[in-house]
C-alpha cells in the first residue's frame, strides 16, 4: 500500500497527468502488476518531492521530471492539442509537447505545497480495453474519500500512464478543452500557443 500526502486537492484536479479523451492504445508486455508498480513508484517520487522542503520552483522542476519519467508525454500532448496536431509539423509537435510538459508541471505543481495531512492509497488494478486501470483512493482532511484512477499503457515501448480520472472526470480531456480554447483565441496559430504555454501555468 502506497501513501501520498495531500491536503487541498479538488475532486477535479490532481497532478499528472502526469495529463485527453485517450484513444485505445495497444498493449504489448503490459501487465496489471507492472502497471501498479509504475503508479506506486510515481506516487512515491511525488511524496519525496513534497517532503523535500525545496523551493516552489525546484519542486516544479522535479514534478516535470516525474511527469516525463512516468507519463507518455508525447501521446498526452498530441491528444491535448487535438485535430491541429495532424497538420502540425514534427518540430511543432515536439515543441508543443515540451511546452505542455512545463505548463502542466507549473499549473499543478504549485498546488502541492498545500498537499499535507492527507494521503493517496494505491488499491487495485483491472484491464480496461487495451489499457490497465490502477485505482487509488484519495483521503483528504475534511472530505469524503474519492477515486483517483491512473490509466497505463505501454504504447510508447515502456509502461507509462496516459490519463488520469478523478471520480470519473477525465483530467486530460479537461486540459484538451482548455488548450482548444487557448488555440481558438490565437486564431489557430500553434506557434503562438506554444510560446504562450511556455509562460502559462
């Protein structure tokens, strides 16, 4: 059982996702046991950062490294970008994935200073289509426990999480909507979106 301290986590927000209406992805050597191990390691690493006493900036850099280590960032980013990813160049897709990774780390990493006095317990797993669900329970002071579910795939060639559900709410789908709105405000200009993501969060 893995414990992860938290405190002011909303029912719709938790980092990572590690973080899109994920397409079904092919599973190669992925097993329920290996998916659970991945999530337990990610939770343990986040716990270590929170307990480190580092500055907010240093913690955010650590969270981004964790996101990149345990999350399939290219897949998550392309899904968040949506249909414009099909016409984007390879360089634009790569730059967007990098900017998106930093944006997610800043946006959610800033909340972790308040994540004290609670915990997440990694519970069980099940196959979901071509993914593995790793179900966790979040316990926060003054709130009822709620579900935090990681979706894990080995589409990238190694075990990575590709989505996160908070009581059934798709975190990366929420980000996809927000990214789409940001892109619309920039007239569909992917390069302008990339520049703004580098400063946002």
